[in-house]
């Protein structure tokens, strides 16, 4: 850059410093200072930016370089043009064109999405950085594992290494702006020679996930071009696109066990490249929120991190304020509690999660934002940046994209706060280009900080990794043992694999292990805490003790993996665990083979609670399979009630049992034990059309697909058509809707049908179901068909909030479904549940009276006993009707992990009700036994229901149960 240009830039910065807010003047100066820029870009961007102060001197220009394709050269338009969004294939096409033209950019394929789209990471840096990428990757790998280097070597590596800063757009595919912006950023990082960009290019390597959910991206772009583009404030669409990814919407940012292939691919990449910073770009706040990790904070993470986060956020806030951009703020939005957000993979591994929420809409239309006046109090109905009128992905569609309603510390966006020194106010238009300007200015500023403090960031990364090893030696918890020889080893296997997937080191004890906490058999899984990811192991395995019951959290309060999986995990304080001899588990995935002993033509398969039992049943779909109704013994093997007796081709049975890790014995003759045949139901899964609902249904679909259970996904169209008994035996309504009314009426009709169908133009719509009009719900006609289905012998299973429906619409008239009080608060605590009818097939495989279950916000279920409310209450606790299969003891003593405020409200409420009706039955779950690929210990409650659908017999009466003692 010529000296005069640099001087002009410096002057610009100085003027900006003086005149924060006088953005027009500052930008004019900046533009004049730039030579070799694309004049058309500058003119159009100025036109598309709705107010001069919604831009910055960092992004109001774009260099034109011969031979380097700008986004416009490939896409045909500049980034941020109103009413223009880019499909994923074109986004990839752009990055590949730039990579072909410049040695400063490289595209790496890391996997394939559910729908087969290529997943990539794009690297951008200097020629030198990109050609030596492998060397820089090695440096970061060494810093990530301080055991591999001496402190002196660490100092040398830090002097040579470069921070890798990872940016990701489109994780929430309805938040479309950042994926557009990142293309321009990549070009700018390759092409521009300003001091800031040159310094970033030379000293930082930038990596980019262009679109984290590419399947959802294309569906959202289709929806935008079909509906959103014509939307106006007075003519809203009224619904968002029913599906984003194949299974989930925004829960791809809650996928703590990396179940979705897109998230898993990024984790695998992360563990090879170790970016010390991962930064997700969202768009759900006004005008730009930069995350700084507010309370409640996960106490396991290194305190250094809690210093680093606000440093970067404050730098961005002050720089952008200096450029005159209003509405940049930090602090009061998302906390640092749940480790399940996608970019948290970096914090979990001693790096740093970062996040923006940038003002935007679900499409590329310019829309109004209405905020209060500067002196507003926030109590006068002033919006918080909610765009005027509904839009794609909002009203009538899924709930607020980032579920902000329950978050602490939110205040009126127009109000000045210590964490929002320069708020935006009033009413203004907001465009896609504004979104680009804010996001890109913020990111360049973050990269500027990283280029200035690169060594400190690397040193912190190293020290945090080192501390994690040392903390494990010093802290009370020295490790964990997952004992071998547990009753069901398939859940042990899953838990071990989930930990290994995250890079946690695990060994198998070579001999029996004696520790203060007990003696564990050889082969037990040992997790020592003197390893780089020792903090993560503790975070995932410990009981979550909430730091302050007055604080709310943005997402789940608990996830304790042993409790969620019903796997015994022992926390160990005895420091001797660090010296236990182990064989390290080298594989990323272990497979514990099942066993088939004995000889004979029949095979008995023990039901120890493995989720693989249902897979076995479906893999042997042509075999005769019975479920035993009582325990029996054969040799020294005990087969609990629910065990399978299979006759058929023994060789095939053997290989199925072994590959699924189950325990079986071949029998010479049929044991003398009552049993019923496990015939396979014709299974349907019911879904609303609203987006938030398809995601909740999606988690159940994902579980059924993974465990190989076939089903038909049905919607209101199928229910209203009737004749349900001719097609299905069981209909499962996953947790969705939030109320009975919503289950019946779903998306409110605005008079115009909203179609979800594939066409030659919109090839991504109509996947996973089609509808001529997604509004209106099943209505009362649909309710009547479902009632007919149950009365004629069908089984209706409702999970979580879907259980309001049968109670409120008369399908289970004896069941009451109440709501918790406004004071009650339980963001997913793990609590005790007491099994009242242990002989019921739903409990096959469960061997204790009390089991840990997740409780979110399901209905408070009870049976209306028909008692006269004016009678004086009988002494003692009320009798529990036979229909109640499981209940919550309730109270603080029965909260096992996480937070439940008002735990007495669930005291003695039903957790599962089996309500016969006509020839069929309704089975209502208050909780969600199939939650986000997490509570594996509960899955069998649903799977047993499916497999034993027509074998549920009335339970003989027994004396009334009494209260569990508090403990
Ligand atoms: Zn988001």
C-alpha cells in the first residue's frame, strides 16, 4: 500500500475516533483513500446499506485484482444484494474458483451431509501459511498436548506457530446472512493489501465452515425464493420451512453427542487441526451481540478462558463503536453453562468458543426494525429488534430461532447499558448488506485482535492444555472408572465411544483395580485426569451442581452421561488411579462382541436393557421371537423378564447377537416360562408441520433410524383421511407442540394455503413429507379419527408435551394434564423416577425400582380418581391408580443432576400412564424418553412399548403405594 494511502487510513481512524456516530463523514474519507477498488461495488454497497452508520471503513470497498475472481465474478452479484441468496453448490463453486486462482486459499473436504452434500473447510492465509499448512497444523497439535514437548520447546513453537481462527456460518440454516458474508471475507483476505488485512493474512490462518448445515441452507433458500421474496410487512407468509436439516433445526447447536454427521465431521476435523478459537456466526439479536461467556459459567473450564472471552468481545465492541456502528453489545445474553453448543468443542478442548448474533431476517428482503428511544425504560412494549411483522422462519413457524425468551439479563436493545454503550434506537430499514457489514466488520476486528495478540492466544492455548493435565493431578477428582462386567455392556460401549470421539483418553485395566472407592474388575475402563482433555471428561461425567439457583441458563442444566445412559460411572478421588496399569483404547470406536454359549436350536437373548434389543428383533424380522414374561435361569445365566426366545436359522441368529453385543445362550429345549410372541407393529410417527415440531420429531426419527426400526412419518393429511387401524398398530406422537390445542390446530391459517412440495424449481422442498397446505392442523376431524383408532385397538403413545393432547381432547378422559407454576424452572434436570408396575412390559430390561430420567417441561400428569372434591381428604397419601406405571417422587432430594426450582411440584406426579380405551390404549409419558440423542437409558421405555404393543395386559391390583422416603 502506498504511503499516502496508509496515511489516509490512519487519518480515517483518527477521525473516526473523534466522531463516533458521524459515520457518513468517516466513510467518505475512507472511500477516497482507496485506490484500485471496484467502483461499482462501492456504489452498490452504499446503495444497499440503509444508513451510513451501518457500515465501516473496513467493508465499504473491495479491491479488484486481475485474475482473482470476486464473488460477483462467479455468482453474478455482489454480496448483500437485496433479494439474492446463494445455494450451497454455488457457494462451494465460489471457494473453488478462488482456490484455483490463488495459493492463499485451500478447500479441504471433511465429509458428506445427510443428504450427500460435500462438507468442507476453507483455509485462507498468506502464500507461506497455506503452503506450510501441515507444519502449522503440527505446531498446534503439539501445543494441544503439552506432554509431547518441553516448556522450552513450547516457547519455540509459540514463536513460530500461527493461530488458526475458525469461522462458521449457516449452522442455523435459516440465519442466512453470514454464509454470504464469508465469501466476501475470504476474497478480501486473499485480495486486499490494507495494513489490517495484510497483518491478518501474514500472522493468522483463517479457516471457514461456509455453511454448517448445507442441507438446511438449500431448503431455506428454496423457501425464500418460493415465499420469502414476496413477503411484505402487511403480507407475511405465516410459516417457516418445515425442515432445515434432515432431522433437526437449531438443535444442531445442542448436539452434545455429535449425533448429526455434519457436526461429527467438524469434530473429527477439529481434533486434527486444533483451532484455538472457533467462532459461530448467528443472526438473532439487535444489532450485533458478541458473546463473552456470562454466568452461569462452567466451573471446570480454565479461568483463563473467562478472562479471554470478554477481552475479545470488548475489543470488537469498542472498535465497532469507534467506526460509528451503533448497537454492538456483549454480556447479557448467552451463558457459559452447557457444553453442547457446536463451537464449545473448542472450549471443551482448551480453546475458545466465540459467537455473534447479528441482526438479520430469514431471507434477503429489507425490512423494518423498530426500537425504542434512547431514554426508553424497556417497560413500554419496545421491541428488542424483532423485525416488524413475521417472516420466514419465524411467526407461525418455529419458535424464536435462538429460543431467547427465557434468558436472563436481557434488556431493551435501545437502552444504554454498561455492556451496550452505544445502542441503536428508533425505527429503520435493515438490509442483508447491513448484516454483511456488521458481521464482516466484527470478524475482521476479531482477526485484527488475533493478529496483534497471536502469541498470547497460542501461549494461552498451551497453558490451558497444560493446566488441564495438572488440574487433574491436583483436584479432588482424579479420574473415573466405568466398571467392566456391567449388566448391559452395550450402553457402556456407547458411553466409551462418545468419550473417545471427543479425544478423551481411556484405558482398560490390565488387572483388577483396588482403589479407596472400591475394587473393579480387569477390563474396567479407566479415565485418568492427568490428560489434556481431563476437564472435558469431568464436565461430561460429573453430576452438574448448578452454581446459583437464581440464575437461568440458555439451554440444558444437566447432561451427566452415566445417569443419562444408565451406566455405572464411579468418580474417583484416590490418586492411585493415575498409576493404574492400563491398555490404552486406541480405536476411536470400540465394539464389544456379544456372546452366544450352549448348543441347541433355540436361542435365548437376555434383555439387560440394551437398546440393541429392538434392532435384533427387526434384523430377525422373519424369525419367531417371543418375549418371556418372567425371569428364568439356564445354567448360570439369568434371563430377566422380557428376554427373547428366538427360533430360526441359528448361524444367522449367532452373528446378529454377536454383532449387537448381546448376551445369549442356545437352548436344547424351550424353557418352561410364560411368554408372548413379539410380532412387529405397523408403526407411525406423527408430526406437526411447524418447524420446531419437526425437529422434536426428528430426534425420535433419528433414534428409530439408528436402531433400524422402520416407521412411517405421518402428518395431519394422513390422520384426517381416516382408516388408521387398517394401516397402523401404533402411532407415536413425539414431544412437540407445547399444548393440546397446538397439537390439533398447529400453524394458524391466514387464508392462503402454504404448500410444501418438491418441484423442478424447488428441489429441496417436499422432502420427508409433502403438503398442499401446511396450515390448519388435523382439526377436530383428525381428533375423531385418532379416537376411532384407539377405540378399535390402536395404541397411541404420546411423549412429553404431546401428552397434553390426549388429556385435553378426551382420548384419555381420566387423565389430567396440568402445568407447572410460573415459579417452577427446570431446564432439563435429571431426577429419580419410581417404577410402580415392574411387571409391565414397558419395564423389560430395567432392574431397579428407581431409575434416573430427564425431566424438562412436560405436563404434570395425574389420574382423576373421581373423588368428590367436597369430601374431606382421606388420611395418608392418595392411592396411586393402577394406570400409573411410573411416577416422580419429586422434591429436591430426588434431583440427581442439574437444576430444578420448585421440585415439589412434580411430587408423586405420574411419569408414565397406561390408559386403556375401548380395545386400545393411550400411553402417556410426562417426560421425553428420546431426548436429543442423550438419555439412552430411557430409550427402552419407548422401544419396549413398540415391541409389546399388543401384549400389554391389565396389571392385577395391589395395595396402594406409599411415598418414597426422602434421601
Ligand atoms: Zn442461531
